[in-house]
């Protein structure tokens, strides 16, 4: 139909180097013929020939048993990773491993790739815990692996975020507005973000010669409304709160409303936001936007360098979140006299 050899068609469709240069006109004719014939490449056959599957496995942490709704943070990482992998000609498959929330114990052994049918693994530790059994199984696969948002001290390649820097920036913003009595709404946990955000707030307050309203974090099983309520009932009451995330922010807003505390006039509130929970309403909150999108893109680039070029790139510096000043923080004109 096109008048060229089968090998030439194969090289053009698979984007292989060809010692004999194929003109753009011939390529165009080949692609047009493929379209008219409705040709669909056989991925399985190609994988056998090339010894490559052109797909990446994404393992994700998920609190709760099978059937539990996915932690929303997954959306940012998975969507960006899938789009970025598509640019490389790869597809993404994923399988969650389910963790018990109170104990961090693995609920069931994942059916994770009983046969190696992927070229690499992209891990997302958004829920914090990575079970030993998962690491063990991945190590047996011997596939290139890159983790997103895992604790930096973990073994292997990890792309992470500088949580301390983000916390200090939020706190500096509040200090710059004139706040001197501040609290932190958060819970304890093993993930580095739980510890680093709190530490960043405390460090910045200390640098400014200020004492926090509260120096402690509650156990995570304690209701967030209790944590926020205790801070707001403290005397003298804080004029500003830094919240770990969206759920803590919502708890602080709710408890302030119950007590008739106006935001931001009597209480400034800010938090750390994932891309999925940005709020573009009139009451857009002040926040640090966690750099999940560039983290996912960088993770894919690092993984592809290992998969395609057998090249090990250096561990990237932690990404820094973006500060967005919204309508939930203001100078403590009223609250200083509370």
C-alpha cells in the first residue's frame, strides 16, 4: 500500500534508529496507511521481542481494608505520573497495600506483581507507612524503584518535600502580620511531614523569641476537634493557628465557629494544602501548596533514566512548597485584646 519494506514500517512505528534515513513524506504515508487500516500494535508481542513492557507499577499506601476510598493525596501523584510516563511512551498500573490506621500493621499481603511484568516501580508513601513486607517483595523483583514522599532516611531513591522550610515560611508570615500568640494543630505520626511541620513552626517561633501556645501534639486517635478546641480555650487565646493539613484546618475553623471567633479578625488560620484541596472561593485560605506535582514529575524522570538509560541520577534536593496568601490570615487587630 505504501511501497516500503515491512522492516521500515516496523522501525517507523516503533521509533527505532534506521541506518537508511526515512523521509518525512514516507513516514507520513506509513502513518496514514496505519490509520486507514485500523492497525493496533500488539503490546504483548512487542514486549516479548524487546524484553520491555513499557509500563511502570505504582504501589501506594492506603489506610483501611480493600474497598476503602483512596486517600485523596494519591490523585496528585498518580495523575501527574501517568501523564509524564505517557510522554515517555509508558503506561502506569497501580496496586495499593492496605494498612491498619491505629497500628500501622499490614492488613493483608498484597498480590504485588507475582510475576515481573513491569519495567520499574514508582512508590507513593502518602499515608506515611511502608510495610516491611512490601519493601521485601520489591527487593526480590530487582526492578528500578523510586519513592515519592517517603521518609528521607529510607533506603533507595526518595523524592521528598522540605516540610520544615514550608512551616517556617507560614510562621514568618504570621509573625510579620503581628501575631505573637500562636498554636499548632496536628497529630503525632511516623511520617516525616508530621514531625517536620511541627518542628519548623517551633524553630521559627524560637528564632523570633516567641513561645508557642502549645508545645505538644496529640495522639492521632484523638479527635482533631479536641486538639483545636483545647488550643482555642487556652488563656490567653492564640491569635493564629498553623494547621498540619486540610482536616486539621477544617477542625480549627469549625471549633472557632462554635466559639463565635471570627476569622481572620479574631483568629488567623493557615495550613499545608495538597493540589487536590485548593479552594478558590471568596474565603481562599492562606496555605503552603505541597509540591506534589513537581515531585511526581521528577520521580518519573529519575525512574526513566534508570529504566531506559541504566543511569542512576543523584537524589534530588527536597522540593519546597509555594506560599499562597489568602483571606484567612490578617493582622491581629481584634484578637490581640481577646
